[in-house]
C-alpha cells in the first residue's frame, strides 16, 4: 500500500513540477495536455495494462488442451513377496490421461 501511495504522490508532484516549469517558461498547459502527461506517467495505468495482458495470456492457455500424461501402476500387489503371481487380484495398469 505504501508503494502505491508513494507512486501517486510522485506522479502528482511530477505533474505539478511540469505545470510550474511551463508556466514560468512558456504558455500554460491545457487540461488535455495535463491529462495526457498524467496518464503517460501513471504507474496505475502500467499495472492495469500488465494485468490485462496476463488475463489475455491466461485465456489463451485455458483454451488449449492439457498435456497428455502417461500413467502406470500396480494394484493389490502382496507386500510380503511383491510377486505378481501370488494373488489373482493383482493388477498392473498402464494408461494415458
């Protein structure tokens, strides 16, 4: 939170400095010029653009098929001998998910 407040204060001070500089050296800035300067240096706008890009990339990723996974396993293997022939219920499974 402190970082955002500091960035906003810096933005306001920067705009005030530009306005004061231009008022001393030349004609004053118009409202649209001040708005454009403020938008161009706003860290909030940069953050929102980065968030928008992240959402766009996530939407692209969500539209893709997941990577296939190879599965292998053994079910009901006796733990005293680890023999696949000891019990009729012992199974081996292999698959793709």
